[in-house]
């Protein structure tokens, strides 16, 4: 999360990667969920974050 912390696109791709890792390998779930929560606070109007958050919620992270 320290790589380009102020660039949405980089952080979004990192969150997306962690989402896939959580979904298919059951790793990185807490880290990814935490990053998505942080991104949602920083960028509340970015609707693409909602679909990733739903996946983390599906796996029991809220």
C-alpha cells in the first residue's frame, strides 16, 4: 500500500489484485478489505469500488 499511496489507479489495481487473491486463494483478504475501506473513504464517488467491496463482504469481511 506504500507504492504510490496518493494515486487512485495504482491503489485500485492493488485492491483488485488482493480481491482476486482473496476470492481464489483465500489470502490477502484482510489487507484488501482494509484498502477498499480506505479508498471508499477517500474516493466515495468511485462506483467501481462498490463491486470489489461486495466481494469482500461475500467472503465475510465487513
